[in-house]
């Protein structure tokens, strides 16, 4: 909901998922795909230590065609 944007909820949620992936699932790396126009999500994922690998033009993202930013992070 728009009134909760910028309150840190997404940061806390994604941080918890990263910790779970590391401590419980023993994953070594994570990937994230984001609509390249979604600047707020891209800033969030970069703040959480993900690195932009590539922007894939006209890719399928959840059933729609858009430019997709592809991110990577070692956990």
C-alpha cells in the first residue's frame, strides 16, 4: 500500500529472506530480476548488496514483456 512505501518494510523482509537463504538453505548465491523501470526496487536490491549483471531487453517478467534488470549476490 502506497502509504507504507519508504518505511523500510521491504528492506526488512528481503534482509530476512537473504538470512534464511544463507543460514537455513545454505545457498551460496542469489539472483533477482526486476523491471528495469522500477527504480525504487533497484535501489533497494543494490542497498542489500546485489550487483547489476545485465539488462535483458524485451524479456518475459511474470508473463509480460519488459526490459529486465538481472542482479546477483553472494551470500
